[in-house]
């Protein structure tokens, strides 16, 4: 007698098959949504949306850096040493590159 799944009362082998099919369908749907998102991002409007997200993200990162005492101290130390970098710009730029790389 085959083992049964206690939750459904169905044979475990049938439940495993059913869950594999459900998993495959779920992954297929996610892939379809991902492909659609990539297409949308590559349009002119998609690029505009990404640019707006980038602007807001940069504003937020810079605000967080400026409000954090340790970050302010490190930033001041760098400036004292003559190093002028925009940490927010660098962080957001790297993040956006990762987003665009994954979208392709």
C-alpha cells in the first residue's frame, strides 16, 4: 500500500507530482512577468521611470548618510584628506548597474 499524504489523504507520489506541476507553473508565471518587466524597462517610459527611481534613491541615500553620525564623521575625514567622492552617487550608480544587468 502506497504512503499517503496526511493532509490530503492522497498517495504521496501523486502529491509530489502535483506539487512539481504547481511549482513549474508558478516558476513559468514568474518568468513571464520577469520577461514583461524587462521589455517594459527597455522602453522610453521604462527608462524614465528608472531615472526617477534613481533620483529618489539618491536623495534618500544622501539623506541617510547625512543623518548618520558615523557616516558624517567618515565623510568629513575623507574631505580632510582631500578625497572628494559622492558616496550616494556611487552607491546608487552601482545599484542601478546591477538592476540593468539583471534586466538583460
